C-alpha cells in the first residue's frame, strides 16, 4: 500500500507546485489584442465611449470579466512598444527606440528572442495579423521571428496615403520634367502574407481603400486561426495587431456614417465590433475558459489633425513622457484564474507581459541578456494586491525623459506634445500623480526625497547598459553581443 501511494504523492507534489496555468488546465491559449494609438480616454470603461461619439460595449464587457489596470505603461512610440512587447526589454537596449524612417537595417536583430519564439518552442501555434513595425526586410519579418503565419504591413499605416500623394503630384509633370524627376515621387508600400519557411508575398498595395478594410481582414484571419487551432486541440498564441485608430483613422465602408459623429467615432465603433468578433470566436470554439486574453494599446493618442485622440484625465500625446503618452488601457481576462471585476492602480509595464506570458506558456526567459520585464502572474491572479514593479525609466527615442516611481514622476526633459521641442530641464520636475493628474505643479522643492528612489532606478539601469551595451540603430544581422 505504501509503495502504491508514493507515486501518487509524487504527482500531487508536482501538481501543487506547478503554476496555476499548468496545474489546472494545461497550457492555455493566449490572445493579445494590441490597438494602435488608442488613448486612455477613448473607451467607455475609461471615461470615453459615448463621450467620444461611440459606445464600446464589447470592450467594456471584457474589462468587467477580468482585471483592468489604471496604471499600465508603454513606450512612447509604436516601434519601441512593439519591441518591448516582443522581447521584454526596453527598446533602448535593442536599437528599436524610434520609428524607422528607412535607409538603414531597421527592427529587431535576429539575436533578439521574441515571445513568439519562446512559445513556439513549447509547441504553441503562433500567428500575427497587422502592423509589425520591427523590421521591413524579409529576414526580419514576423515569420523569421517565431511566428508561423503573418498577414499585414512591415511598417506603418501613414504609408496608405502615399499613393494619393503621387496622384496629387501628378498634376505637376512640367516641374518633374524640368528637374529630371519622375512624377511618381514616392513608392507605394504593400500588404504581405507569409508563412514560416516561405518567402513573403506582396498581395496588395497599401492605399487608402485597402486601409479602410484592413481591420476586417485582420479579424477574419485571426478568427480562422483561432478556430483552426482550437479544433486541432493545439495551444496557440494569437497576436492581433489592430490597425485602428492609427492615422488615417478611417472606418470600413460598413461602418461609415454608423454613429453620425464622423469618421473617428465610426472607427471607434468598428474597433469595438472587431474586438467582439475575436471574443465570439473564442467562445464559439469552446475554449473561453482556457484562453488568456489581453487587450491594450501601444501608446497614447494621435496628435495630428483631424485624427487627434483623447488622453482622458492625463496630459500630452505619444512621442513624449507625459502620462497621456505612457498610460494606456489594459485589461486581462482568464476565466477561473484572473478574478473578474478587479481594478487596480499599481504600476505595470508592457515589458512585463513578456515574462508573464512566458511563465503562463511554460517557457523560460533568456538568461544571457537583461530582461526588463517582471513576472506579474501572481498579481494578475489575485494572489497579491501589489504589482511586482515600483517604477521604470521612460525613454523618448534615445533620451531618458522621465522616471516613474510609485505615484511620483520625475521629468528630466519636458515635452507636452509630439510636435513640441523637447526642453532639457535645468532641475528635474517632481510631480505627484495622485494630486496633479495634468502634471502642472512641480513639487521638487517640497519632495526632494523622491529623487532618492528616482536616482536609484536611473543608476541601476545605467549600470545595466554599461554591463550590456545596447544594440545600435541600424545594426545588421548577424549580431554578436560584446563580451
């Protein structure tokens, strides 16, 4: 009898010591919906919705079904945030700290390890749809960075306007002839489709017409991927990189005029609908209880007329270190694991999703490089009230602009909007974010003690950069880190 019990006891020890995801349900499916340039004040559950011209019932419902964060932080631009999501490293480390403009090798080197690579090695099917923005050369496309399939664009949706720009300039052929120019002054970009092990195919020109139908294409393909892998019983990681509400913020023709409040509100209504389609696919596939869903944005709102977004109670736009740039909506749902209806103001950063999702999927994070993300799984599961992060350095491009620590913000460089000139401050500004949400009052003279934890964050990070020199922008493959 005793001999029979020993193996059973051993199995119980293993089960009880395993992470909840592995102990109770096996490896869960993971769906990450990353919205493009969605400000803090857009969704109903964050004070927007009808105030912005369109209710967001599906996203608001998702928030109620899990945990919603009020202090979730990202990087200041699209490329840095997507890099942080993929690698768990602040973008200053990987040479992806600014939006690429062409001319040099852009994006992640092959040396970087993405969350898709980690989960793929654990048997996950991996798919991505939408903007990549982490490499515009074939060798750095998503299907060379851990994804089994990809549909989308290498860079940004601004480029949808390029063909129209050519048409506009075609009315000046005489100028072009005199200067020896071709009237076609810019080369249109393309939408790609790719599978691992195959060369990516250009399937359409990226223009305004295709931009309007992008969200429907992304959603249709993501839904098919979810249902296909659910049917096969294979765990999957689905990265749904939505195109809305990035400029040009244009709704699908099916949604044009739906709200009566203009293109922006129509696009917000479409975004809510597409999110609902993803959630419906999960439910219809019968995998809702075993699927972890994250919904968030890559940075703060648009700042360009006529597509300006809303930053809610905060100040500033993306491309800055203001709260309107760094704080974005974030919600996580995992039925039976993440308590429903929980709202929290603890600091979490986008890099933390890398480390957390690696644990959820049973993967180990790389040990040969600094990983800035911290494991937040126990915090999300309600096992602890506090986040495992107290603060972080906030870079804008390659400039250390600010540091957040608890409810305090210390600014070293002041810039309110993306079109403002960054101003290096003679003395740091110290802001209490609980009493000054608009970051209007410098309290440094009364709160010099805040500089102590601030300086520690800066010193620790700079020491890490010295020990592990960051990759320079434009570094080609293969990259070998210095010893």
